[in-house]
C-alpha cells in the first residue's frame, strides 16, 4: 500500500505540531525549575547569614549540599546529648 504525498505531508505537519507542543511544555517546566532554584538559593543565602561566620564555613556550605546536612546533624547530636 502506497501512501500519498498529501498524507505524508499531513502526518509530518501533525508531528511537527506535536513536537512544538512538547517543546513549549518543556520550556515551561524549565522556567518553573529555574524559579524553584532561585527561591532555594535565596533561602540558602538567608540560612548562611545565621550560621557561624567565616569565609571557609560559608564557602563549604555553598559548595556542598551535604555539608549543611552534616552540620545540622552535628548540631542535633550536640543539643540532644546536652539534655
């Protein structure tokens, strides 16, 4: 069975439209993700201001997400063993 050129063009046009819609959805998701990252970065910057001072400490927190978790855990251990 041979497909006509018109049918191929119609299918191609439909596929292009589908790709454009998917691209638009991905662009919207990227924008939402950028906003989330921006908000989390802002929150992290606020948190860093209340932590102990020192350039080394601040740089370590900003460069390693696990560092913040480590220091939180250490603080919890210290506070719970004092009680």
